[in-house]
């Protein structure tokens, strides 16, 4: 694990990715918005400034935008998947 990525924070973000994906697949868009908002707050408050923080914030912004008006679920899930892949696996 890179030194700048706290293991506990990575674990929380990947768990929130899973919760967001499940909510999107189930059509629970309010839950997906809530988990996405939480993910953005965790990144802002717990990740050091840099690539990973900005990646999470960008993905969360895009997911939220994709859920507005006419939800684009497949695209939102794609952002969740890409975000999750951007972090190292926690063992």
C-alpha cells in the first residue's frame, strides 16, 4: 500500500463503492446519492491531497450528475467500478 493511502480509508472507500453499486443496481438512487456523498466526504477529510483524493471527488461528482433527472445507471456503475479499481487491494 502506498505510504500516502491509509489502509482504513481505502477499506471504507471500497466498501462504499460496493454499497453504491448495489444501490444503483437495485434502483435505490437516494441511497446511491448518500453513499456517494459519504465517499466524497471521506476522500476530502481523510485522503492526503493528490491524485487519489481528486479521483474520488471527480468520480463522485460524475456519479451524482449521472443520477440527476434521467438516471444513467450503467455509466454511474462504470464510474464506481473504475474508482474501485484505482485503489490498491487491501489485504
